[in-house]
């Protein structure tokens, strides 16, 4: 794309049209720009348009956004887009810094982001001129007090240097860091120092807010860059200038900026952003360089403390409060914890910092009402580490590391004060009770490796009875919802300590709260029930059984499904998880099963229209699967009714191409097929035809579920396979799956099921093709996983159809190939087999080969026979960890590039593992008995082969096995 007046006109018009309120010109312009983006020098042309002063500011701003997005998509090549040519990249890099500095603030921010995007790929290695150019411009702008340009450069550098905070420490990263430090550590200190002087001068002369704002922002950016450059290690330059930095940091924390702080608007937020950045810097030094930092510590603790007492009393100022408390928490767990030892200090912390920050604020109530998902994520799921409530409790935990008794005493006293305040006037002081509950819950300690929690602050049973139960017994499910949520959370947290009779008496009350209009309350009620049903007593026995919940089961299920109809809870994952859990525990009678399957299919039909919440959807399908499994196992006559309810929904998923639900649908269909008694109803055969279509198998996420469904068909309707060429289709599917390392295991599942369920008269004609496919893969790209799967398949073939069929069919591919396969693959890999069924199968098959196959009984094959015995004894006598030294498989990246919906296994629709050798209990006995029987026919022959070919340890192990079963090899 050449830069000329026509290009200027074309691009200007396109960007103007992208701002049009009318959809038609907007879509046309977007299409034209997308097409033009493929042209060489498109990015350069857009950048020149951005720099063209004669073009309207609005158009240039739209062009700047497009330029940034163009670089994001095309600076580095991807499989779907071509990369910007190198000559064009060089011209863009030559222009962008100067254009950014001369641009208006809005355009400057877009170009700064664009520059950072380039830097992410090219800086510093492929763009060595960038940092010197930025440093030079920064020096000029700083000396001229041009803080528009200063802040533009600092924002760009902040973006470039952020990688030092987040990337793993590698040699390459440290080399890049050293380069940045060598070029920018000194200029950073100079700009910071210079700006300190300018701020003092402006504040002293009574400067207005507009003059101070860019200076404060400049210092904040300097602090963030300081954080990035110091994150990996303390650089020598910063250590040498530590006094200067720390002195200025302390001044920032203690200084006042009345023009900004008292002037309204966001002035106070801006200043607090700078103070928070300083708090993060001193926390970093406290964590990483405690010894060097200790001489500054008491001064910083005092400064942070003073700030915090004021900030904690404010309803806003979250960021400063959180970072300041984090700093004090870091100090409290360090060797300098004695700063918090005095009783009056602890009292002040509780009264002036903890209680004000734990007490509910308007923002918390608004989040509770307006965004229940985010509220629960923070409150119940622990993503609230950066909230004032949580961080205040973390400070107490930090101090309690060294002063547990004192903290417990002070906090217990505060809890009692809060409860007393509530008792005086419950309607006005309900937040005080919430504060007391929150303190107990947040400061509870979790026992390692379990869900049990404990607390020294209160006696749990007494607190539960006097504080929590009155809330749960309240008949008004909608009154004081935040208190109700807190009470339900307490019950959930301490569910193991609450005795069964006490908890059972409250079950109906918790069920009642499912009817609350508050999304948080009915979500917490559902979560409470779900977690109670998971409680295990000593010995792993479930505390609550189907008999415990049967008296109110119908009401419980009715309330759960009603909750799914409440506004904003149509896809409430906590409700659906509870439905799944209840159906997994309850006695599923017809009276329960019928409304449940109706309710679940109604929900399923609704989410098929627009799947949004993958967690909800997973629990929905699990709930369907557990209902089908438990109801139909108890009463097989329900299968047709379930089919008539579910089939329309499953057909809709397939017909409407709801691809994210395909794996679930196929697993449910497999479950339904397995619950049927042969003959399979005709409507399933339509699905069987879909299953045999190559198109269905193209999405890798579908493959495990399709294999599961195919297996169920092969088991329940094997005779159908032999009609209309279906077996050829099935073996074609196997062939495709087994040819790729990412799906070969699934291919063996198909093949194993065919071998198990069809007679040799049916499969015999196909076996030479099957062996040819397997041996081709073995020759071209074998992996440990593939060889093990092949060994298991050959073993299964042998036990189902006999050693002679194995020998004949394999040797039909190439004469006398079987002994080569046995020697090169079977013998060395047999010891790698894991899994009890697989171990029994392969050892029994190997035993039958050495005792029944003429190939191995031939005296000329004595060495191979001995090696086979050695390998079988290794498999049977040594623990798994001693014989399996598997290399991790290298994933087949070529087939997994790009986004794919992933396969998600349904626990409740899982396939039961079948043992093909139920008649053999002990493979060790089978080996010894078979060898004893064989040797009895040729006395003296086999002991010699064993002594020549078995390792000494295996000879001893075999002798021990013979003695334990009172058998001998003669």
C-alpha cells in the first residue's frame, strides 16, 4: 500500500465510517480495512495517517486503535495471519517513538501500547536502538518539565519492563535485565529526583491540582519501574543508592498534597496510587532484602501505620489500604515481629485497622446484590486476597504466628463487643454480627490434607447454637440476607464439628433458604447441603445417608429446581452441583426420578440454545448421568421413560451442532445403550449410523466419547456389526485412530472391544489388514504407550481366540514374523505393563504362549522361551516402581495447535472395567502350574533352559513361587 493522497483519502473515509452509528457503512468499512490489512505497508500507512495533522483527531484516534490491533495480530506470525514484512517493521520502529511523543494524550496512549507490543517481541535483542532513544528523549523532556512526554515514555518503559515481574528466572531474562539496568537505572533515579524537586516547588508555591497531577503520575510510574527492575534480585546500583530511594519513599508516604487530596474528583485516588506503589516497593525489599532494609524499617512502619489508620476509616481508598496492610503483614512474620508485641499496639490494630476493614461497606452490599457470582468467588472461593476484609484478617494471622495467645484474646474480645452491639439494636447493628461471624470464619485454621477447620476464638458448638442457629431458624428467608449468607457459610465451614443430630435438625431450615430471593443466600444453602453430603466419619463412612434426607427429599428437589428459575440463577453452578450430589446419595424412587428427569431435560434444552457456563453445564450432565445410572440400576423398567425424555434433547444437540456438548451427549448415549437388554431398540441404530460416519470423528475432543459409545454398541449389539459392511467402517475408524500417537490408545479400545465381542469366524478375514496397520505404525513411529497397548491387544486376542489363531494370523502378514515380534517387542516391554487386569491378561497370555504354542515349544526356540519366562517372572514378582522406568511421552503438538473444545469425562457415566479372565484368580499360580504341567511331559529339559536364561534374582523368585504353591518344575 503506497502512501499517497488516494491512500490518505481511502483510509480516512474508512476510519470515519467505522465510527458511524449505522451498521451498513460500519460493516463495509471494517470489511475494507480487513482486506487492506493483508497489503504490504498497511501498518506503515495507518501510522502515517495517525501522524497527519490535517486529519480530524477522532479519525486519527480510530486509526491509532486499528494500528495497535494490527500489530497485535501481525507483528509475530501465526498460523492464520501473515507477518508484517521486515522492511516495514524497521520503518515503523524508526517512526513510532517520535510520533508517540508528539501525539495528543489519547493517541499517545494507543501508540505507547503499540510500542510495548513491538517491544514484547523485539526488545531488546531485535531493537537495540529503542532504549537509548527513549532515554535521550526522556532526559530532554524531563529537563524541559514536559511531563506529557515524560509520562508517555515512562508508561512505555513500565510496559516493557513488566516482564521482569512475571517471567521465570532464566539466563536470557537476566541478560535482558542487565541490559535495561545498565541503560536505565541511572536515568530513572535522575528523573525521580528531578520530579521530587519540581513537586516540592509546585506544592510550596500553592500550585493548582492540574499542575501537580502529571508530577504525581510520573512518580507513580517511576515506582512501578523500580518494582520491575528490583523484582528478580537487588541490583548493585539500587543497593548503592538505597539511602536516596528510601528517603524519598518515606517522604512520599508522609507528605500531603492538599490541592489534590482535598480538591475532590479523583485527586486522592491518584495520590493513593503513588503511596500504594511505594508500599509495594518497600514490601518487596522487606521480603527479599530484609537485612539491608532493617535500618529504615521502624520509620516506614510508623509512616504506613499513620496512613492506614486514616485510610481504614474511609469507605474508599482500597488499593492503599490493601498494600499498606500487606507491608505490615510481611513485617509481622519477619524477625522484626517484636514491633507488634505490645498489648496497646495489638489493641490499636484490632480497633483502628482490623474492625474498620472487616465491617461491611456499601460496596460489599452492592456487590452482594448486583453481582452474586463475583461476591461468592471472593467470599467463598478465596479469590479475595486483595480485598480489605481478607487482608485485614491476614494481618492478624501474621501477628498470631508469634503472638497467638495475645491475638486470640484481643480478637475474642472484639467478637464479643460486636455481638453485644448487635444485641443492643439488631435492626441497626446487624453488620456488627456479620463482622463477628466473618472474623471467626476467616481466622479458622484448616487442618492439613482435609476439609476440617478449627478455631481458638470461640467454642464452635456454643457459638453455632447462640449466634448461627437463630439466623438459620429465622422464618423470613429474605430478611438480612448478608447475615443469612454468613450463617450458612459458618455452617458449611464447621460442618465436621457440628454433630449429626444438631445438623439434621437444621437440614429443613437450610432447604427453606433455597427459596430465598437472594442469589447468594440460595447458592450458599445449596453449597451447604452439597458439602454436608460429602462429610465422612472415621473409616471413610458417609455421615449422611439416603435415609437421613428421605423425609424432606421431595421438598429439597422441588426447591432446588425452583431456585434455577430465579432471576440470575438460571445457570447457577452451586444449585446444579447440589442437585448432582443429592441424586448421588438419595434413594431414587419413581416419584423422585420422574420430576427430576423432566426438570433436568428442561434445563438442558434451555442451555443448548446458548451454552455459557461450562461448570454449570458439566454438573448438569453429571446430574443426568447419576440419575440415569442410579434410577435404572434400581428399576430397569425406567429405561424407556428416560430414553423418551432424553432422546429429543440429545438429538437436538447433534442436529443444532452444539459441539461443546457432543462429548457429553455421546457418553450419555453410551450409558443408555449399556442399560438396554438386547436387542437394541431401532432408534439407537440411527445413532450407530452417525457413529460410523468419518465426519463425526474429525473433532479430537469427540474421540474418547465416540469410542465409549462405539464400545457400548459393540458389546450390546455385536451381531449388528456383521451387517451392511459396518465392521469395515469400524475397522476403518480403528485404522485412523491408531495411526496417530494422540489417539492410538482410543484405537486400541475399539479394536479390543471388537476382539472381545465377535467370533474368529467373523473377524478372521480382516486380521491381516489389522496386523498390517499395527506393524506399519510399530515400524514408523512407535512409542512406549503404543507398544504396551499392542502387547495388551495381542494378549487379549490370544486368550479370546487361542495361540494358534494368533500365530497363523500374524504370520500371514509376513512368514515367521511372530518370533521377531516376540523377541524385539514382547519380551523387553512385558515388564512395563501396569494395572491389575492388564497385568493378569498379559502374564496369562505369555504363559499360554510358552506352554501351548509350537513356535516356542520347538527346541530350537529354547533361548526365546527362556527370555519369555524371565520377562513373565519380572512382571509377576517385582513391584511396579522397580520394573517401570517409563519416559514421559512427548505430546503430538502438530495435532493440538489452536483452540479445540476439550473432552470432559463424565464420572457418573463411566465405563465399568471388564475382566476378560474372570475364571483365573491368581496369575502367579497359573504360571507355576502351567510350567509344572509342561515340564512333567519333558523332564529335565526346562530347568536347564531356566538356569541359562533367567537372571539369578528371577530364578530365586520362580523357585520361591514353586515352593509357595507346592509345585515343581522337573
